[in-house]
C-alpha cells in the first residue's frame, strides 16, 4: 500500500511538470506560428515531402516555444498581478525561474541549429531575430509604452518569411508581402484582446493602448487604419502572381468582413464588439492562408 502511494506521488509531480512545460511554450501560439510558417514554405516550394519542410517546422516550433518560455521568465511579477496569468507555472510557484530559463534557452538554440543545418543559414538568422525582438525588445517594452503592440507584431510576422526562405533561400518581395499580411492582421487582433482584458493589463502595470485610451478613440482609429491597410496588402499575392484571381475575390470578401467587424467595434467601443472582432480575426487568418495555398495548388 505504501509503495503504491509513493508511486502515485511520483507520477503526479511528473504529470504536473509536463503540463507546466506545455503551458510555458504556449501551444496555441506555437501552433499558429507553425501554420504561417507552413504557408510560407508551401508558397515558396509547394512540397511537404522534403526534409527541409519538416525540419523548418520543428526548428521554428522550438524557437517560438523558447520565446514564449523566456517571455514568461521575464514577466513573472506582472503575470502574478493579472487574473488570467497568475496561475501560470512561474507566478504560481510550481517552477523556478532558472529552470524555465534554461529550458527556454536550450530549445531556442536547438531550433536555430536545426534550421541552419536542415534548411539554411538565412532562415536560422530570421529565427534568432524573431527570438531577440520578442524577448529582448517587445517583452520589456510592454511595461513602458503602448507601442509595444506594434513592436511585438514584427516578430509575429516573421515566421511566414522563414517558411519562404527555407524553401527559396532568399528574401524576395513575396516574403515581404506575407510579412505585411501577418503584421497588419495582428494589430486589430491584439488591440481587441487588449480591449477585452484592459482592466487586467492595468493591474499588471502594462500600458497597452486601451489602458491609456480611456475613451477608446485612439484604439478605434488604429483598429480601422490597420484593417483598412490590410485589405489592399492581402490582395497583392494575386497581383504578384503568387495565386489566382480566385484568391483575389476570396481575400477581398474576407477583408471586407474583417474591416466591417473593426468598423463596428470602433463605433460601439465595448467588450462585446471587441470579442466579435477577435473571433473574426481568428477565423480570417487561417482562411486567407488556406485560400492562398489552395489557389496556388490548383495553379500548379
């Protein structure tokens, strides 16, 4: 009986450790990064049977996971102040910062080495740039200035470029178009999140734009401007020959729906509208990427 109890106690900490490590790498964000990376690779060289494709996904996943982990290492104090983050492994005291930091650094290095060896040096450099911008620039800026959202959108837009460079070994205009779509999409998406959780961000002493913008006018303007800018940029793949006219009309419809949601949120300026915009944004990106990939496949 005692042996069974001890064995049960040993299993429980192991299960907790695994679940905490999974929480540190933010699997939903990492999955979205992989989706955009895969799209970039497919558009550059539509073949998922090659070793560089799978190695690119794994290497990118390791760097994205490492960035998320190191982000939490540096945000223990602010996470402890916010309702939605206080139960994370570090602020809850289930894991020591040094252990999380070692884990984050280790998997980030492994990801960069894998990208350099199996894909190419350019892709590995982009991966390291993403890590540096996210951890060393965006993370500390979150406690200082609302511009952190703009800065944070840069590393968030690099993964599809990494997929493209892994397939082509060059940063062409097509890669920058993919960057532009991801960058512009992120702004209304994250502004909606910041609006929904603005009280929590205020508790965490993070001056997101909706926290400082009590009336919501500046937040509304930015939502509209970025959504409006996204519309023509999202149509560029058809103009540049990256896809067919079918994509053009599909992206136009999706872009107008996105813009309409942003317009409604900017007009109403309440949490319910922000949640609608958030849901629309979550659906918009994978649908645009799927449409882009599908029309490219049909073209070939």
